[in-house]
């Protein structure tokens, strides 16, 4: 049982290394490639009688990983029944999952999924803070509404949601910034999978603003 384990619910890595002069009396740095745990994935059919299949499935979809962290009874916010499926809007998480699975241009002539969750949690942190951080990195903002954890998705809409005009606003000031003051380039730092996840920088230029 989990109660009989020294580190319940945690992945452990143990090594037995022969002491040589190469170690120099110090503890070596160990790196590992981790695929991650399996989680339950909702089929999207019914929220009143949700079906998650017969077994957990591996996925790097941020929505399902976040849902697992919310309701897992061992290491998530579901411990002691504090948060259950009744406190989660499954339809919101399904919409978030579908958005993350959308294929987008990878910038190299191919496509990739819009967002993935490649995360190792090796330090103590607030559960909901961690879930919110996953959401903010993958086009979603998590909030609590009507006693449920819900998701607001950051995506383009087909039509304007509201029209501002002189008839419904007052004391509005609009200041336009000249081209000389507008940012025309950004640098994005990210772990590069092709170079064993070394830190890399990808510049992006707005040629029309230069």
C-alpha cells in the first residue's frame, strides 16, 4: 500500500556507483529523460456520468495533466476529498484539451500540437498555484466559479464580443505610439529539444515595423 512506502506517490531514481578518482569525492550530477505518469482522460460524452475508460493513459496534454493534479487523492488537491469531480467543469477542461491538441505551424515546415506539458515537480509548491502556472503556459486561465474550477481559454473569436463607442463610454483617452517607440523584435528563451534541452534563444522580427 502507499502507507507502507517511504516516499508514496513519488518517482525515485537510485544509482550504485563505484568510487573512482573521476568522482573527486563529490556527488555527481545525474540527468534523466522522464516520460511522466499516466492520467485519466475524459471521453467528453457525459458530465453527469463521466467515463474515463478502464485504465489511465499517458498524455502530455496540459488540460488532462492539470485535471490529475486537481483531483488526484494521493498528491493532488483531491486528498481527503477536498476537491472532487463535482468541483470541476469537465466541459471546460475538454475544450482546453482540444485547444492544446490543435495542430499549428512549427516554424520548420511542419506542424506540432499547440501546447504540451513536459513538467517535473521536484519542489514543494502550492497545488492550485502549480495548476494555474500550467494553464498560463498553455492558453488557459483557471478560476473558481459557481464552486467549480473552470477554464477561460485565450483564443481568437470569430466575431467581436462587444463594441465600444462614444455612446457607452466616457473619459476614455487613446494615445497612439509612433513607430520609433513600438517594439519590432522579441527574443524567446526556451529549452531546445534538438540540443538535449540546452537553453536556446529564438528571435522574432516584425519586418513591417522596422
